[in-house]
C-alpha cells in the first residue's frame, strides 16, 4: 500500500465537477415545504417570491442525481478547494489509540467554514437572475461572512441580520463582513415589523436564528430586486455542500482507505449532509455500510430530544413549514451557550434519513466539547470552531473506544471550520466560567406545545 501522506490533496483535475442530490436515491423522499397559509406544498411560483428561481428549482428537485457545478462557481472554488483530507497522526498519538483518524478541513478560507461552498453558488444564481441583492441571517457569523465574500465577488448587495448576542460577542466578525461590503443589523431590530413585534414582547431578548430569519425574509419579500438566501437546512444548501463529501470520497479512494465511522456536527445539517450524503447514498443503494454520527449540542438537542413534525423555520412564524426534527420554533437556547449550532430545527433531508435510522445522533455538553477542542488544538495545530468541536468530541470518543477494544477503525470527521472568532467562548472555557445549560423536559414540552396544528 502507498504510504498515506499527512495531508491528502486532490489535484484540481481530480475535483468533482457535479453536486450529488441524495434525494434521487431516497425511496421515501423528504417531506415538502408547506405554505403556512394554505397548508399545501409550496409551489415553484410561491417559492420564487422568496428564493432565486434556479435555487427554488433545486429545492424542489427530488430526481436529478448529478447537478453540474456552473463554471464561474468551479472557478471560485479553486481559490480554496480542493480542501485537504488530513491524517490526524498527532491526534492519534496524543490519544494513544489504534484507530486511524482523518479529518476533512473546511476552514481554509476567510469565512473560516464550509459555508462559502453554498454562498458562492447562491450568489451566482442570484446574479444570473439579474437581482440587485440578497438578505440573510447569521448566527455565529460564518454564514454572513461567507455570503458577503460571495456577493462582492459577483457585485451583489448583501444585507445581514445577525443574532444580537453574537453581534455583541463577536465584534471582529462584523468587521470582516463590512470589509467585504455587507451591511449588518443586530436582530431583533426595529427595521422590520416582525422585529418590532418581537422586541415589544421580549425587550431583553438576545435574539435567535429563527428571529433573524423572520427579519431577513420580510426585507427580501418587500424590497424590489431582492431575494432571501439561507446558509443551512434547505435541500439546495445540502446539495452544494456535497462537494465536501465527494472530495472526501475521492481522496480516500486515491489511497485505498475504507472508512468505518463518519462524523460531523449538526446545527441545521448542511455540513453533515454535505460531508456524509455521498456515503449515505452508498448505503441507500446497498453498496456499502458505514456508521454515521451527527454531533449536536445538549443545549439545543433537535435530533436527540426533538420531535419529527412540521414546524416553522423562524420565530416570527412567517416562513414556510418544514417537516423536521425540531424542539419548537419558540425555543431559544440559553444565552450561556457559546458553542454555536443554535437552530431549533434540522434539515428535512437529514430528518427523514434519521427517522429511517440511516445514522445516529449524539448530544454533547459544551464544556466536554471545549475539552475536545483543546486536545485537538494542541495535537493538530488548528484552533477548531466550537461547532466543529462537537464532531471532534465524537471522533475522540470513538477513538478512545477503539483503545479499549483494540480495534483499528478508520474514523473520518468533518472539521467544518476554525475558531479564531470564537475567542470569547474560549476565554470562558479557559477562565473556568463556562457552564452547561441543558433545557429541562418541561421547557422542551412547552416549546413543542406551540408546534403548528395542521
Ligand atoms: C454554520 C456552521 C456549522 C453548523 O451548520 P450546519 O448547517 O449544521 O453545518 C458547523 N460548523 C461551522 C464551522 C459553521 O460555520
């Protein structure tokens, strides 16, 4: 066998040129988005009012297996792709495990995350349609950064609603967004009617992703030449993110490595979906079997404690309904929670596959997650994003299990991004002031009681 290098790079010629649509291989398709007014599946015409036309078509396309990556998007990808698949030799040594650990590194661009993979595709389709600009929300800030980078590349205006507590905790993230010409408003704000309503009811709220989404959608649907774009959850986003999994597959194949366990963190599901769906497709087609794990925060546990039901994607209850694992659109994670992944719901594609038991989910407390982040940072020399550190925690736990059993499993995880803008959270961890706030059953029951009645 060829010696495996520390970093496996594909050449540009070996880069995938199509995205993979896992829905084409699903017998039971993900449930459609519903119009909250009529309770009927959203039509293309209704969707085009909110999203770009081509992206709406991708959202509804359950059949086309391979979708060509447009040439201008491929060109942009070459700035930061193919991304390396790293053999985590130093981490293996630090853990003294017989397991083989690999990670796909998606943090090697200024947004510091995988989000740029979809941002550039969405900006491209908006430009092609002749739009003036797009609106969006951002939680931790990676999506807003990625989108402002993508919009300036294609000459589009970019308005970002940023969850208020992140806006305050991450002042430097704002400056990156502004450097790329994006404008940024802390949410909830008084620039929208839904924001004013939420502020009147909860004057002290630190905001939530769901609330920022309501504001961004309101502006997009009431401003000429604008559409709304979303950085996770949607089928189209998972589609664009499959570039991660397809490159991982190609890199593993290049060195004849067969993975046993595949791991990614889950907020709205885009990096798990993008990283794992080419492998999930193999399982669905009966070609292979893998253990796949989604790692989520115990303070926002959509998969492990949620319900599979139709729910709003936003706090303001103006967006379409999605059938997904949810802990309720009115659920707001504790403001002590610093680890990202704050969305109450989950991708409808992943929700359907989770319901079919194609993969498993685990919830981790944030102090446990930051311990894993520290082990990884010391061993591999990259300061991981708190979000990604949930996947690191799961990978380390799997590797430590191998140490007990002596198994030489191949564990591959997605390092979705870096944590250089998350130093406030690292400070809490280093000061020993980080706490784990886990919602009680009652809090979750109350939030689930407000699920829409269909
Ligand atoms: C946004 C983000 C996530 C969570 O979103 P998913 O859609 O679940 O992937 C994870 N890691 C990083 C670095 C992010 O920026």
